[in-house]
């Protein structure tokens, strides 16, 4: 199924998956952020397929995957990922996720460490303090009242710095298309899972080596929060991408790709 999108069943959802890269290489699974889809990784794909066979998928409720009625849970999102791995015969894989995708990868690493090589968690949190929950309640209400268009401006403001929003219209338009193509039920279902995020207290038992990647100006997953996550993890490494906000893999594609490929190649040994 190289380069072709196919569909698998996971619970009540049909999950869109796509495989790229030579069959003899080790597996790498990519997981998208909330309100994005597997195309958010397009800038990374050429480099990643030189070292890995890459499995991408659209999180339930996103892209071409279906959006069953919510609420969803991280156990559900982890099961979707493992079902996708099973469908392509990937017994073990490196993992790369951003924001909600990064949180999902933490869940896989905590629940099924035997299936994980190395893990990259970018622009993510591991807990849900009250202000975080309140923010999701506000966005859920906005989407239920006006669809994804109601949160489009605020989401783009969090995803990219003002410089990027003003100077890179093609990137911003690409992001806007992903946001607006997300099913409202899928967004709300995943937002409910985010409100119950509870991985931070378990990070000391995270066995796979893990790189935590933060954007310097990310207000959704601040540098100090991700630095603390890295320090808490048993085998955590940490890096900051300067001058970027939340969707750091798009705003600084080259810097993000270099950090990830360095770590997945095994050369990054300790936190910066």
C-alpha cells in the first residue's frame, strides 16, 4: 500500500492510513495534531523515508478518517494507532507525534513499551490543569455553535508566530484547509480526551528513549512545561526550536526535521 491511502476498522471508526518508504527499513509512525491530518508531515516525509518505512494515519475525526460520536479517550486513540500498526505488520516502531499526536505517542510508550523503539513528543503537554480544561470547554462550545470556522483565527494564532502568519501565506492557507476539513464531531470528541489528559505522573516509568521538542513561542505547550516533562521521563532528551510557535514542524520544517532525524538515528544521548 506504499503511497496509497487505505482504510482500516478500529472500533467504530474507519481510519485512513498511508505507508511510504522502502520495505526493508524500520517502521516509524506519525500522528497528527488536533485539527490537522497526515498531510501536516509532508515537509518531513522525504527525509524520514530515507531512514524509515513511514506509517501515517488520520486520527479519528480528522482528514479522511470517520468521526464516530464522542467523547473519545486517549486509550481509544492509542488503540487506533496500535490497530494501524497491526494492519501493516509493524510489530515495533519509532513514534513521532505533535500536540495531540505527541500525547498519543506517550500513551503508546507507557502502555506498550515493547512496541516502541524511540519516541518523539513535540509541542505537547502531559496533564490537564484547570486553565487548560477551561480553554477546551470554550473551544468546544464555539465549534458546537459555529463549526471549525469559529475557531479558525484563534487556532492559526496559536499555531504560528505573527511573522509566519504575515510572511508565509501558502503555509497558513494549507493549515487553514486542514482545520476546516476536520469534522466538528471529531474535534469535539478529541477535545474531550484532551480535558482528561493524565500522563505526567506516569512519565517516570516511560521506558523508551524520548525526545521532547518545544517551539520557543508556543503558548499551548510552553517551553518550561516540556522541559519539565523531559526531566521527568526516565530517558528524556529535550530541544527547543527558536523563533517558532505550536506547529513547529511546519513553521521550521528544516530545523524540526534535523532534530528528529538526529534523535531517531541514535546520536542524541542526553538532554540539552
